[in-house]
C-alpha cells in the first residue's frame, strides 16, 4: 500500500509495503478492481493508525490528500471537520468504496437509478431515501451513478475517511435537493479538485 505526500506524489509506507504494492500492481494492471477490492483497500488503509494520524486537519474545511489506489484506481484520505459534508453528488461512471477511519460519518443516498445525462430536474418518489451511519471501521461500496451525500454530523469531533474509485473520477455531478426535487447544479472535472 502506498501513502501520500502533499505534493501529490506517492511513496511506499515501508519496504515491505513497496514490494507488496509493486507485485500487486503488476498482477492487477491488466484488470479492473472490483467494488469489493476497493472496499478491502479502503479498510486496510483506514486501519493504518499512523497514516490516519498524519492527515492534517483543518477546523474550518475538509482536507484531503491523494493516495495510490489498487490497479490504477483513484484514492483519497479525507478529513471532515465537525458539521461538514459533501452535498448531493455522484461519481459518474466510476464505482467506489469508502470507509470511516475515525469519528463517524452519515451517508444519505438514493435507492434509484437516475438517468445519466440530458436532465436538469427530477421528481423523486417517496421511498428512495436511505441513511447509513458509518462509525470508525465501517464502510460501503457502490456502483456507477450512485447519488449520495456524506456528512460529519458531530458538533465536536473530526472524522476521517478513505475513498477509492475506478476508473479515476472523470467527473462529479453536484445536485441540490428541495424536498423530492433533485436538480443538477454543476459538473466538476478532475482539474477542478486536484
């Protein structure tokens, strides 16, 4: 497993990890990681107490650093100050997984397949909302076009999480929600967040 640096380059956590990472990368370079493999990766990274403790935390806004994910996936270590969240969004054509490493996160999601393009406003049915509470050590994987928001509902404590996506995020669509109305507000591309 590889770790991060603030300069967006990756360095092995240890010589043993470097060998394991190189061998695993060569073996899996010809195939795509599954949702289960992304979740397993996120769990292993979330269990690395030294790495989690090294993430700089900001009392005002989220912090993040890029990690080297398995088989060409994109991965992030994210710090969440109390009361922060992502807002409603999806990850377009990428599958993904995330695990809470410290604190607790809440995921609100929609149990509905949305059209991929060509719409600005949708009326949702009453039975599509799902909520998951994810304390440290818990996580989930998800498929393409999964619409959700992730929140740190604590008023006192930071949360930290590990996220992995494959293919690397081509775009993120951001939504606003008022009652059962979901509205596409913005499309972000990698250059907007890297």
